C-alpha cells in the first residue's frame, strides 16, 4: 500500500499543529464559532446530536494491521471502545472531547493517517473499489489514481471553500463497486479503442435530496490529463455553482441548470489553459505511487484445505458462497468480513474486533485490509488454503456472519441515534429487518437494502434494490419504500412504491416484498432486481398495500408529491 | 481605516477610496484610465477584463464571506490570463486563509479594524511563516 514520503509526514504533522493552534484560538475567543467551523470541518470534526464526532479518512479504503490497531487504540483511549465505518470508507468516532482531538490527530499521524477533508465544502476523501488490486475482473488498480487525487486535492488553495462538498470515486473494473455514477465526479478506468489507458469521466451524480445519475462529460480522457481536467471541472463549478441555496449548491444542480453540453464546453475551454500548467511532475509522482502498490508476494501452495472444508462444513459453505469473491490469482480469495451480524449496528466494530481483524490480516492476508462503502471489512488477499482458518477465527470473534450481499447486509446511516439532521431512526430498523429476514435470506439471495434516516440519503436508499427513507410525519416516524434502485454500472434510482409505513409496520412490509419475490421469480437464477425489472412495480405494490385498490398493472405509479423533491 | 495584510505584516492602506466600481463605472475596460484601481465582484469570469490589463494597476476582489471561495478561483484565472498588476482580496478573509490567497495569486488582503484586533499581525505572520510546501507545487513543477 501507499508509503508516506517525508513530505507527506511533515505535511500531516504540520496540519495537526495548525489545528491545535486553531482549537486554542477558538477557546480563547480569537476565532468565533462561525469562523472556526470550516477549519474544524476540514479536519473531520463535526458537532453532532450528543457530542463531537471525528471522521477519520481511510483513503480509498486501504488499511494495514498497524493502522487498524491504532484505530482500536484511539477507540479505547479517547472514545467508547468502538468505531463506525461509513459509506465513504471513513471511520467515525462518536464521543471525542474537543480538547483531545489534536492528540487523536497526532496519534493518527503516528501511523501516517489523518482526518483531513473528511468534511466541509471541499474535495472529500477519495473513494475506490474495495476490491481494488485483488479483483479478478479488474482492468487496473484504481488506488494509485485515488492517491494522486488525494495529494492534488489536499489543501488545494483554490478549492477549499467550494459551494458545497465534493466527492470523487474511482473504479478500475467494468463492474462498478464504487458507485461512480452517484458521485460529483466518477472516474472509470478504461482502455480506448487504440488501447490507450484513460478514464471515462462522469460528472454531476449524487444522492441526497435530489438524486441524479451522473452524466459522461468525457468518454476517454488520456491518463496524463487527469489532474488538469479535474482542476478545470472544479474551477467551473467553484465559479458558477450556486451559493444562494445550500440544497442547490452541489455540482449535480450546476450541471442540470447549465446543461451537460454547455457545462462541458466551459470545462474544455478552461482545460486547454490549465493543461499547460502541468509540466510533468504529476506523472512522475504517480509512477512513484504505483511502485508502492506492489502486488503481494503470493504463496504457492495446494488449495485442498478449502475444498475439504467446503465438503465437510455447511457453515463454511455458506460463508464461502457469500463472503468470498474471485481473486485475480485463482489460488486466492477475497474475504469480506460482515459488520452486519443480525441484530447489531451495521458498520460498528469494537476495538477487540479491530484487533482480531488486524491479527488475521497479518497472519493470513499479506497485511492488507479494506473498508467497503457497504460498511464491511475486507481481507483482499487470502490464500484459499487459509480461508477455513480465517473463517474459524472470525466466527470466534463474532465476525463470521455469512451474509455479504444478502438481505441483512444493510447499508444504514447513523440516523436519529447519532445524527442531528436525521428525522427517523435507521439503525434499529436495520437490525429488526436483518433479524426478521434471517430465515429466508439465503433463499432470497442477492438483495441490497439501504436505509437513510432523512432525505440527505447518507444510507444511499435511492440506489438500494429496496430503499427505505425515514421521515418525520408530525412527530411520528414514517418510512417510504423505493424499489429497483441500483448502485452499479447499470445505475438506476429506485421508484417510489407508495405511501410510507409507520415504524411498526415497516418490517413486515419488507418481508412481504421478499416473499413476493420468491413467489414470482422465474427461477432461482433470477435476482430480486431482475425480477423487478421484468415485472415492474405492480406485484410488489400489491404485496405492500394488500387493501388498496389496484392502480393498474405493470406501470410505475407517479412519484408522489410529498417529501423527496 | 482598513488594514492591509502583506507578507511583511500590516501596512496602512495606500489606495483607500481610489477603487473604481466595475459594476457601476467601467464595463468597457478600454475606457479605463492608465494605472486604474478597480474593484470587481467575485462573479466575473475574468475574460471581460483582459482588454484593460495594460491599464489596470490594481484589482480588488470582494469576499462577501470567508466561506465564499469564488474569489480564489477568479484570482487564479486572472493570473492565468496574464494579469500582472496588484491583486487585493478584501472583505472577510481570515489569517488561516492568507496562504491560500497568496497561492491563488493575491498580493495582499484587506481587513477591517474589528478583525485586525481579533486577529492581530502576529497571527497573520505566523500563518505565513509556518506554511509548508504544497502538494500542488510538487505536482505542477517540471518533471
């Protein structure tokens, strides 16, 4: 994985020192709270419902055992013994005290980590495919690109006070696991017809209260033009993005109001000028970065232990079928560790679990770990012979839940239990659904349920096969259901199913959807999403609202006029 | 009287009230007197000023709020277009943003007396003197 240079180290230490000074000036009053706010945000410090929350970057989701152990140490020393992994490959600590934060940042710097730009109206922590560097279907490892963008965007003098936050995701695989179509900028590494490396550049995607699937602004951008092109996009956005209304300030609105073609020509015009300012050092830097992402030193050994365990142990079979994905080295597997044990908070890991994962990465995983936007932890390089032992260790630590990709592998935002913006609870809903669907989820197979506790959509509900949005209806929680969303390369926004459900009726309603799918699928190979695409909303609507008069068959109902707009 | 922050510390404003208001006055940069000082809104694209570059000696870009970063982008673009005169940021900018302003092409920052009291010269000097090299510099130089 990436190795910090002396420059990186000095830089991060200096940022900690600056923030320590800003905290002092906030405390002595020479910075007002309003003035302090952007500086604490760009160092990852939020003010939440009960306390400060510190969001630490895990750039492109990559960790090793040393760093994960340090996160466990921070959780124990300054927080309540756990951390929460988020949909943007960050980890959040929910209970730090303001005066301790500079010390926490120093502890992060000790292991070449930081919380820079995990919040605020700047370019956020860059995310990437969580199987990067390991996936069998990968064209090229996206992490060196993400690291280059991290460096370029860090404390960029022009782009630290943007109209709104700005999120970039990169994938190097045709199967998009990084949700590139729902980011401010999505980058897909592609080869041109002539075989040249480059990017498909997608702009103006996003979820939130106005969900938009991003549009292609450049079909093939040569690799070497990446930074000037990004700079041109940001330049145009910073100049013309709206600042009169927070809810219209994201680039998706700028692109929509300007029109993609007009937006593109402005960008191209700026790009022609900016390109001349990049004199070649960036290409040298990315070569150095690439060298640090060397392939692991693969072990050559028989894989018989894996096949034996498959035959012998039905629990292992479930785990291997769901949680192990194809590695580019056929002797290896990518092991996903679910942080979604039935009835637990999705994405939470205790310090003890972090240490177990660190130990396993060290013993069996070439010392590499990944955090996924689906809030799970990944051991990207495990030799097949070792997977049974890994599974056994995980199970002992409460981490062996074989539900990756299934109904209980739910993305949920923190919701009203932590977040000041939330209008409904998310975590308890996720727990209850997971428990309720436990018996049938293997039969149901691939099903992405995503839950947001307010219209800001941190739980990505718009792109869930089943999306759930919690709202406040005159002081009572009410949950709206969308169906047919898709976060992958065939990205789509879900269709709203109809009126919302009160909390106590939601879980049975979700169960009815799953059972309906089992009834109407053509065969076991047709997934929930495929069935939905074939049948449309009607049969699912009938299951959700058994007492309602049918509106007609097969059509999508008009989007209701309340809420999501 | 406003305070002007420079790399060497606070100086008195040598240009007070001399700035022509672009939105009211000029519009046609070719009509500007030689050596003009002009205040421009942060919503300009920059290109409109190019015909007047040889007449403009001093530009002042307004920051209505310290979180409105348009002025940074405009400054950078004016420098790219070849503006070589003095460039001043005025309005609500904080000491913590001084280095950013300089890196975007500003020469100086104008602050009011209230801010100058709360963030005295030493705070701005510290911000300037303790800066580290930037990633952008490393990425844009010659290979």
